[in-house]
């Protein structure tokens, strides 16, 4: 269902509420059925050359947690994308090689498989292309990938794991990237109260959350960018944040005026697990985020036309917050893999 | 009584001529709908047109869209505009241009001008 139709249906329901249905939004079975279609979990687009197998996922997971993927042998992918912190790091902006403070926040990789473009500026078109980006970036993991291939090739278990995952392809830039992408596709948010509710479990979310959902799709304009199952439009918007410095975001990839200061819309799934918020980590809480949008942003230069003052009441802000909390699903137990140590020579890796 | 009738006839003639000219040059409307480029009700990712064609991009989504191309054939940026508004671009040279929406990069259209 299209957002405009949803708005119309919700509008008619507001009329019912005003007519004496208890002063809150009523959602009919037909409406919930439409919502199920609108928020249905899409089928993952998996490249033919990197179909998911248990061996590939296990290899990718092992690589993901292995700090030897960095030049310092001290930073793994999981250092910043920590499963205990919503696959992010809890920091306003990331800390990279040599403890340097980076310009942008670590985005969660929850539901990253649903993104059409990757990184805050969308520079990579696939997870396979993205996987080596942070590893090779001097300010992030600072790893020479040719050296990495040599390191991994010296470890007996990695040789076996790569052969099991990608028979005959060997250990290479390509297979490292493919394995990491394969693992990342398995990190998917699940079983949120919102999903339960639209499936028909009426009490799965509170009345306040239902009202918040109505606001989300109406007065608060959130669904202009945060749409569909992943609550993200795969788009780029300048939302008027302070403290963005010289970071031009998407403009560095597509030098079009509207892209100045525009960054990729992040998912809202599991949102309470991934504070602080925004590409520059400027807000510690969701309340601050809601206040930002209520003000219509702070920096008006090149501001997205989707952003305008909302005049939300205190109660409406609380209802929006309750709705956002309903998007938080089950926390999956993540077993940290044991890393290979046995050298092909028979010695233990240091 | 004569004048209103005369003016009406002239207006109708002008309108007809305008339409004919537009048709001769070729004006094609592309909707920006559900974050896709849509022509005659179907998603379109490539289009072959004649030189002189006018492509008219109409926003049919309830949020802003943009249209731009950085292709050497025709560099342009139509800015961003809301639902109901349309902007046009003319292609006068032979070649190929890649057109995107800067806000929603999955909206991609390759235009080949013959």
C-alpha cells in the first residue's frame, strides 16, 4: 500500500475516533492487512556468485570477529559493529586506526542486506564491494589486503574454511569480501512488537504506540523517508544537523547540489540499541532526535524539503517514542567464534 | 459577441499548434512514482528517443524528488520538487545519458538519443 493511501485510511479512522471510539486510533482488520503488505519482509537479493551456505556464513563470521583483519591486528569488524551494542559501538563517532576519532558514526549493520547502497554516503553498490572498504581505509582498519591474504593463508583452519566455503577459489580479496558479505546478510532484525501487531496481535503494542504510528505516517512526516519493512527509503537527505563540519556526505559521490550534506536514511529497526543517533552522533537519545525533527532541523542550508517544523505536543512526542520502541525486536544470542591459530607450519600464531 | 468567439478560435488554434509541435518534437512524460521512473504505467529503466525530444518528469509521490544527469551528453540538475510538479529537459544531441534522482539513487534511467 502506498503512503498516501495509508494517510487517507488513517484519516478516516481518526474520524471514527473523534466520533466516540475512545479518543484513540482504531485499526480495522482491513487496515492491518494493508499494513502487512506494506511492511512485509522483502526477499533478500543475494548475488548468484555468493549464495548463502552455512560454510560461507561461518567463515564470514570468523573473519568478522578476527582483529587480524586490521593492520594493527587489534581492530576487528566487530570492534565497531559490536553485537552487544546493536551491531554498532555506542559512540557518537567511530574510533579508528591509532585511536583516531573519525568524522562519522558507526552505522548498525542490522538489516544491512536490505540496503541498496552502503556507507553513509552510499559509495558502494553491494555488500561484496563494501566489505573491503573499511578494512583498507587508512583511518579505519588500515590493512593492506594483499598482506591480509598472506596472513590468512598461513593459518591452517582458514585454508580449510575457505576451501569449504568457496571450493577452488582460494583465499583472495574476492573470497574475503564475499564471506564477510555472506555473514552480514544473516544479521536481520526479527520479531518486533510492531510486526506482531500488524499480524493481528492487538495487544502487542500500546495504544500510545499505535497513536505514534499514526503520527509517524501523518503529522510527523517520518514516513517520507523511513518507509517500508526496513523503515528506510535507500535515499539521501540533508536533515539540517548542527556540527556536521565540512562533511558533505553524498555530494562527495554525486556532486549534485541537493546532495550537499545529505546522508543515507538509516533503518529504524532495533533503534533503541543503536544510540547515539545521526551520522555525526549528535543526539544521545531518541527524545533529542524527535525534538530535532519537531524544530524542522537546525541548519537550513540545502535542507530537505521533507523537513519542516511539526508543532508536536509533548504527548505526541511521547507517542512517537513509544512507536519507535515497538520496532525493537528480539536480541539474538551471538556466539563469538574461536579464531584460527594453528599455522600451516604447525606452529601457533602469535 | 464576435470578439470572444474569435479569441476562442485563436486560442484553440494556438493550443492545437502547440500540441502538434510538442508531438513533432516528441514530449514524453515520465512519472516519478513509488521511487521509480514510470512510463505509461510501467517502470522504465531505459528509453530510446529521437533528437529534440522533451522529457517531462512529473513527481507522483508524496515526497520530494530530484532529476539530474552528470553524463557528458547532457549535464543538468532539475533541483528538488514536490508531488504534482513537473520539470522538463530537452535532448538535442545524439548519445546516451544516465539520469538519476539524487535523493533516491535506485531511480535510474538510461536515455539513448538517436
